[in-house]
């Protein structure tokens, strides 16, 4: 089994909430506490999500490429 890691970021708005909600419905789980910062105009938030996958075919293709380059 492999664990897939993603760090979602964006402005603190409904679009960010939708991004996290979509990931949770795809089987990801929240990991750790969310982060927040202010760029002088907007509040920017981040949240780590993780998911256990059974096979390599369940790993997103971009992540597979990046792992192969390590």
C-alpha cells in the first residue's frame, strides 16, 4: 500500500472549501492542522491531505512522474 500526499492551497473562500470537499469525497483524509497566512490582500490557506492507495495505477500521473525523478 502506498500513501499519496497532497498540499492544497488557495484563497480562504468557497472555492478552497470546494477543493477540500472534493478531495475528501475522493477518499483523501485531512492530515494535521490547516495553515493560514496573509499576503497583504487575501488570507491564503493550506491543508495537507493524504490517501492510502492499493496499486500504483491509483497514484496521480503527475505524482508518478515526480517520484520517478527522485
